[in-house]
C-alpha cells in the first residue's frame, strides 16, 4: 500500500473537524486533476476529463473518523466528553485519547476506568457504560488547571492508535481505516487514471460528516449532480467472532454490499459488479450491513442516482482501532480501476434498464 494510507490514518479528523484531512486531500489531488471543487460543508473533489459528454461519475471516501467532543469538566479536573459517531463506551475504557486544540496542539489523556480493587462488591460494576459517562483524565488537578492546560468545550477528541503492520506483513492496524481507506483509494485513482482512459466526467474525492448522518453526501451530490456514485468505505467484518457467509471476512475480497438498513443495491448495479468481477477474476464477497454509507443518501438525490458501495473488509471499526488486509486492498483497487474505465452513456442506460 502507498504511504498515503499511513499518512491519512494518522491525521486527526472527527466529524466537522476534517480540515487537516481536507488539506491533505487537496495537496495530493491538485497535481493530477483538472479542477478542485468543494461544497460549503467541506467535501472536496478533483475533476478528471472535465466537459466529457459521458455520464458524471462520482467516487468518494469520507474524511471523518469516529471520535468525541469535549462537553465539560468535573471539579476534580476530569474532562467530560460525548461521542461523534456510533461508538460504544466499553471499547473506550482505559484508552489513550488526545484532545486537539484549535491549532492542533495535542493534550493527551486516558479514559478513567476503575481497577478491580475498587469494584469488588459493587453489583453495578459490570454495567455497560454509555459513551457520555466516560471521563478523560489529562492529569489536571482541578477544573481550572484543566482549562489552563488548554482544554475548551467543543474541542475534538481522537483515539491514539496509529499505523502498525502485523507480523505476517499482510495486515495493517490503525485508527480511522473507516474511512481514510476510501480517501486513500480516491487519491490513488486520481494519480493513476488518465483522462484518455475515460468516457465519463470523473469526480474523485471525499465527503465530510458521514459518521453523523451522511451529511456531506447530500451537499456533495447537490454540487456534482452525479449519474453514478460509488462509495468506498471500510465495512465491519464478523469473521473473528464466528460470522457467516454474508458478514465479511479478511482476505475474502472486496465487499458487494447488497443490502443495509438504508440502501438496497440497485439490481442493474449488482449485475454489472458481479459480472465484471467474475469476468476479470476479481475476488469478492456478498455483504449485508447493519449500518449505511454515503450511497444511502446520494441514491435519492434529484430523480435518483445509480449507487453502490465498494466495501473494504475491516475488523473492529467504530472502536479505537481496526484491521484491514493487503489482499483485499489489491482486489478492491483492481475492481475500482476496471469499472471506472467502463462507464459511458451506453453502460449507464444498460444498468438503468436492469432495475
């Protein structure tokens, strides 16, 4: 994998705090695209083959990662936080979290967790904590000291779990694979795809605020008005917890998300995806999700958009860290590069006819 993936996952960027990620995207898109466009919420895209008479094709990851925001203080100097995105309080116990000031100075802390010595005899000790019940200990002596250290209400909080590679060299562990992976794939596509390869007008980039209601998807669709939209997103696999044939597994190939709570895959898109992957020998797996992607919001833009999600299997997302496989990355990349070159007006009409 290109070093951009390592650099991307280590940038802080909770929902509505995506600016450092957007700056990185802009810097790495500019050398390879004809124009950079940005909506009012901060979603960013590069345009390739501008002015084409073919369909408008939009490819996007999302820049935000799950995190938290400072909401207050205790008199003892502990910092109160609440979640940005869907996370569990239990997975954040005893974790190192960083508060980021407005100028991105890091204030480290640890979520307070009672050791067993202090919970013996407590019947409520096993009760699952809601995220908003967590307290972040930054070593402050009291509330005033915490404020003197630079903590303010409204600052973002991000887990400290940066990029490492497993012993076999095939898997990578980090925070924010959901969805800096999609951002990295957008950058790779912009870098390697050529205008001459395309029969479409291609918009490639990333949205904001996906983790808090797919908000950037709505505004970005209004900006671009796509005919085709493909979300590139990390999706949670259950293979380390037993799983089944539609819950995803590392090393099984990219995910064809045929259904989730807010999007049923368009039959024409499903036929196109499966037939193309089979013909090209690209490894894939069917996937049912309990969560949504930007595709759910964009499918209902205007009079409808043909959408799909290219899923990257990932273990443990929406926690403090996650794991992906190099093998799945290679299959997803092959699929993305193959289908982008195929999109033209005739193919879009064929897909639409198979609804």
